[in-house]
């Protein structure tokens, strides 16, 4: 136990604990509870581990880490690179997740420890660090979940994992989905997903694509996830592919002084549903669930640019009939400014937004 930073060390060890793959880990923050005296509450069962950090604990982490920093690190570079300093930055980061300088120090310490520690200790610490970062990014805290610097750091951890620790666990796709479920339209989450999709091997691409499609169908108002689906379908099926995220991975590896580029830009043989199957899933969502959110409609419009047969005459006539029935009963729909509507299915199925978006899409194809 680190004498000067007992809570920071405890916090890292609890959040970074390695669980079996079949155990779901939920990390959340909560106001203090009168009957709970522990700094961090842990409830473990056969398939679930719940970790709750209380607000007073965050205050203690802040005080402990900053006191140590002011007393030992501010004017003493000798400790930079030690486990003590590592735990100190943990406490500082979780209470100030936008502090780029502290994260830079934290990353520098981790990479130094990856050099000086024995192999077994090195693997254990790195696995804990990956677990810690994944749980931070899929926690209930908006400040942590949507931290741009933490998402960038997560990319760097993945690069280190691929180069040096491929035998360990890295749950990239699962972290993306868990993060998205807690905070809709999480831009940094889905932007990181684009980066991962472009550089990961075929199996990883397929896994993330299928998870994202399932997620989007059950979260019709999440514009960021539907934009991600649009992006990856273009990457898979279009000949004009975006290489900016792949180039970013090359820059990151170069900046991290890694001698070779681990990744390949490869989309061959990806096992994804064809565009007809994907579009039918979305049409079913629109026509039979009566959704009144714009993202799935825009997704179909973008898909139509890749595959002109998506809107068959039968489908167009069906939508025109829906519009005609609605306008005969409620009056003409003026398109005007198209904006995001409610994601609550309405009764009757032909809600105003549902029909308006159908009319808008038909005017664009």
C-alpha cells in the first residue's frame, strides 16, 4: 500500500480489477449514503459487479492527490516515473478529466513502468490500466464518459496493447456500446469507434458493425450512432474510402516512438449484412414501429446513394400512400425546416413526424 496515497491506490485497484469475461461491470457515481461508510461500495454476484463511488470520495481523492503533488512532485522530478506518482495522477485525473498536462504525465509514467517492471508485473499493471480506462469511459459520469482526452488516451492504450500485450483483454467494441448506452449522442465515443473500425482486423470490424447496428435500431434518436453506421457502410461498400483515421493511427504510433506500423487498411472479406438486408431492417423500424426520429430516415437517404435499388417502386408507393392517407385526414404537410423529433412511437402509427420525414426523403431521391 502506498502510504501517502492510500485512497488513490485503492481506487485504481478497485476500478481496474480484472473480472471474468462473463461478469458485467457497472461503475457509477452517487451522492453519499448515510448507512454506507466505505469510500467505494462494491456488490458482486455471479454475473454482475457493481462499483459505486460516492461524491465525498471524489473530494478525498482530490485532496489526497493534490496534497501529494504539491508536497513531493511540484519541485521534485525524481519521483516522476514512480508508482506513487502514477497513483497521484489517477486521483487528479478522475477529479479533473480534462487536465491534459496531468494525463500526459500519467501516460509518461505508465510507459516508463512498462520498461522497468518485471514482465509479469508489467502485464498486470497494463491490464489494470485498460480496465480502469474502459470503466471510466463507460461510467455514469458525463465529465468522464465524454472526456475527449480520455478517448484519445484509450486509442493509445489500444496501440500499446496491439504492439506489446496482444495476449491480454481489450474490450473496445463493448466499451463503445456501454458508453453510448449511458450517454446518447456521445460524439467522442462514436468518433473513436470510427478510428477503431478503420484500423482493426476484419473480425473486429464485423463485431463492431453488428453491435452498432443492433444498438442503433434500439436507440433511434441517437444521431451519433446512425452517423457512425453511415460512415462504416460507406467504408465497406464505397470505392472512395476515408483514410484520415488510419493516418491518425500512423501519426500516433510515430509520436509514441513505435518502430513499425502495426495496422493495415483492409476492408476485404468483411462479414457484414448486405445493403438490402440493412435497409430492410430500417424500413421495418420506420413502417411498423412508427418511429418519429430523423436519424434512421437520413441513414436510408445516405444508403440510397450507395445502392440505388433501396427505394423500390413498391416502397416509394407505400410511403406515398401513407402520406396521402395522413394529408387527407389532417391536411397537407409543409416540409420547411427538418429537425429531430421525439423518439416516442405514437398511435396511430402514422405520426406527423413519421409521415413528414417520409415526404422529405422522397423529395430527395
